């Protein structure tokens, strides 16, 4: 028996706001006090960018390093199905990564 992981694309949906193009990730979750209140945008394809509201503060930091950390953290969030923030209403949003497994049975 062979187990193959098959995945659908990631989707973001807020109960109050509906489908979302991106979600917000709090920099505090991976950058502690240095990035407290700095928000990053996470997209369904795994791309991460700084939210424009935090751009002024972020420009004085090592952007390459912290964007890499933001992307690593977002990948963990997507994999584990943790909560992120809706950019519209600022409520918590659960990541809906619909995954399933297909069993291929091979006979000799």
C-alpha cells in the first residue's frame, strides 16, 4: 500500500468578512518585542510581505532576515492550521488547508 499526500490550495475565509486574499501575521509571534505590533501579510501561495502600516518601522531593520523568518513562521502556521488575523475586521481566522490522503493499493 502506498500513501500519497494530495493537497488542495490554501484558502482564507473569515466568518464575518468572507473570502480573503491574504491574512495578517503578527511579527511578535516570531520576532518577540522587536516586531511587536508589526504585521505581515501572508498569501495562499506562501508569499509573505510587510503590511504597509508597519513599513516605516520595518525599513530600519534587517528586512531580508525578518521576511525570511516571517515566511518560515507562516509556513508553520499553514501546516499546523493555527490562527491568523483577518485584515478587515481584525478577528482571528483559522487557516483552512484542506488536505486529504489517497491510498493506492498495488498488487504483485
